[in-house]
C-alpha cells in the first residue's frame, strides 16, 4: 500500500443524515469550514486533530468509533 493511502473510512455523511443535519449546520456548530468538512466526509483527509474529533463527536452526539472505521485490507 502506498504511504499516502489508508483504510480509515469516515461515516460523517451517514451520521448527518441520521441526525437530520446539514454540512453547513455542522460547520457552524464545530467551527470548521464546509470545505474542510467535505474533505473529511469524502474520505480525502490525511489527518484529524483531536480537538476537531472532539468537536465533531460533541456536535453529533457520537463516539470516534461511530465516526470512523477501518476497512479490512
């Protein structure tokens, strides 16, 4: 596997749908741009800060394990 590839999958889209929340609304709640949240949602992020992860979990009332999973390789 090339160094820039990973098997971590973000489930932000599913969590937003389940909570009836838009990306714009989440952006306002966590203080991140819609563009950065979109990068995360579309599995193009290279890293996530713990402060961002905490804010997302607080806003979505979830745990990191709800937000991310690791695909089998």
